[in-house]
C-alpha cells in the first residue's frame, strides 16, 4: 500500500479531474484501481494530494521537445534502471517500444556499457545518464564532448531535464511505495540458523 493517502474521485480538486479522466476514464481510481498499462495507478492518486505538483509534472509536454523520442526514452529507461525503480524502468520500456526503439536496445539498457547495439550518440546519451545519476552530476568532458557532437544545446538541456525529472519520479515512487515500487525493503539481516554451530 502507498505510504500516503490516495485521493478518491469525489475528493479530487477540479484541477485533478482532467488527469483522472485521462488515466482512468469515469471511474474512481481508488475504489477501482488500475491503468491501461497494468499499474495500480496510485502514482496519480497520491500526487493528487498536491494538485499543483501533479499539474507541474505535465507542464512541459515531451512531445513538444525537439529531442528525438527514441533518445529520450532510452535515457528514461536507463534512469529508471540506475535509480532502481521498477515503475519508471518498466513503464518506459513500453514507451520506448511505442517510440520505435528496437527490442534489442531496450533489453541491453541495463548492460549498455558492453552491448554493441547502440550508436555512438546513444552511447553518449546513456553515459550522460550514468554521470548525472550514478555520479551525482559528474559528467566527464569526453562524455559531454561526444554528446555535444550529436545534439544542439537546447536538446542537451531537454535531455538533462528529462533525466532529472524521471530521477525525481523514480526516487519518490520508491520512497512513497507507489506502483511497481511498492515492495518491502530487500536489504535486511538474514538470521543465523537455529541450533548448534560448527
């Protein structure tokens, strides 16, 4: 269960109702959970507690960005994987397919550093994700140079925004135990076996 209250359709503010309509049609997503892609849908019902944030998440439609949709989705899939978010990773594997990313590339995102399926620009994008996410923003000049060789400044800014926006989604979804990230802590002490020790 999510760690925060879910907002039912009856409790939702007028700002939230268009999101509910888009994601859930006319039903109450708390009483009848589930999205078309199979997730519980509690990402929307929890963020509905602060309608302004929910609205801000969609303030800049990705379809309006000049950044290539396949590059964007490869970056988001890698972001989900690097942040350990099953929700972001899984949902954007689906989005990557819809954007036309070949299956071999989607499958190789977790081990992209040794995969031979990516173009030089795709490798630069994936390396940029890793520098941004795994190294806290420490992107090596060589990585940035290769990124700049393939993308203009506005697209690099958009890529940076996308990576960080989905890092926020991945981290928050795990912290609040939403969607596919509603899982118990897996790093726990395993008790010693009972009985005599050797």
